[in-house]
């Protein structure tokens, strides 16, 4: 099941299940951030993107990082002829994944027999046209050195995975002694990049969150993101 929520004009949060994705509409194409879990989930979020943004083909699928649950749908995306954007260190591994035989239970890529199209992102890539801009940043993390996040500067929306999830309702902010170090690290990275999101779409958890919540759960750091 994929639940599609419009969070801004041309920006959709694809939730349901354990992993969430983001779809972004441009003038002549769309971009899907994350095809997680497995082939079934990947094809479901691809289909949801096509329904939310009809008549505009998906040009790019952005992969957040190399962990199995976040690259599980990569072969399915390749089977659709979609260009995969991933951090540069992943490219050789993903090229190998694309050639692995699936003979016992052939998957969509085995049946399609399409060559992979993989584009490496070193530190930053900008996708833009006359309607909007999506900035993709390499934000190395103790969780994954190949982490990519997506930022929409006009809409002030950030998509991220595995470094911060929306807290439970009325959850108290952590004390200095038990702050998640990956969350604190991520907050400081956003400050360094001078990114100022107002809405954060996590790849897991109950839903969207805010920069204020991230700041609180990063230990209420005095570092400013302005």
C-alpha cells in the first residue's frame, strides 16, 4: 500500500509500510527519491508517482544510501529504464548488482534485460528547470558514508533517511546524555551546508517533522541553520 500525500505544489510524500519516498514534479518529467525494500515496493512507489504526476515520465530515481533496505528496489527501477542517482562510491557496486543473474526466481530486470543507467553524485547535484529546483547533497554520516539527501530550496522541504524520524506525540526531547549522535551530526551538517528546511520528510517513521523538532532532538544545539 502506498499513501500519497501532497505536501507542496508538485511535491508528494509516498508513505505506507516501513519505508517512505518523495516524488517531485518538474515541467516535463518527475523525480522519485528512494525505491526501498524490494521489487514489489519499488514498483508500487513508481506506479504511485506516475499516478500523482501523470504524463510526465520519471527521469531519475535517487538512492539515499547503500544499505540493503534502501537499495532493495534498485533493480526494479533499472528494469523501467530509469536513471539511478547514487553517491559516487556506490556506482561500481550497483553496476555489479545490475549484472547478477536471477535464474531461480527471475525478477523484473532479468525479464527486461535492460542495461543499467547509473549516474554518480560526488558531493552535490542540482536538478532544475523553470518550475523548481531539487538539490541533492552528499551528507556523510556515521550511519552511512554514502548518504544523499534531497532539498527543495523554494519549498524549504528536506527529504532524509535514517538520521532523524518524527518523534512520537508529546515525546520529551532527549537529555544531553542520550542524544542520538547521528541526529546531532546531521543537524550540524545542515548548518554547514546552510540548508534551512521548514518541513522534513523522513524515510521512516510516523510522518513529516520540522526543523524545530530536529534541533530539539539534536540536543538543542546552539548552532544556527540561518
